[in-house]
């Protein structure tokens, strides 16, 4: 492979967790595991969570879904997607991940559902 793509890994973060910290962390681990696979396939992976969560904490968010969280969480993923070459949509139901996949398609970017589909 000659070309490395910047791939946004999009999957459930809050969906089905009831905002339980252990379940949220498990969802991040699943996305990070997929990101590792993307890296090993020769591309540059990124998750919105990797960028958003540290900023959310620094900005003083007191809980998932508060005003500070909402100010940063999805907006940073939207900005990031504008710079990405494609999306890897993983996992189950997620309005946010579906938004990223739908937006990527609208921008003419490919959306993959498995690492072995990547170029």
C-alpha cells in the first residue's frame, strides 16, 4: 500500500450505557482496539473520543451530557471528520457514529464497516 489514509473510527460511546463510567470506558476500549487494527493495516486512525474527552475534562465537565460535554463532544468529531479521508463505523446503535458515517457519505468519503475493507 502506498497511500496512508486518516480514518475516523466511529462507534457507540454513550449508547446503551446509562452513562455508567465502566461501560463508557469499555466502549472507548473497543474503538481503540479497532484503531489499533487500522494502524496495523497501514493507516492513521483517530477517534473523536481521543481528542474530546481530555478537553471535556479540562473544560470542567462534571458529568457526561452536561453543557460542557455537549459543547465539545460531537462538535470536535464533526470538525475532525472534515479532515479525515474515511470512516470506519463499528459497533451497534449510535446516533453520533451514524451521523459521522452519514456525513462522510454526504462528503463523498468512503465508510467502511470492517478493517479488512480498507484499501
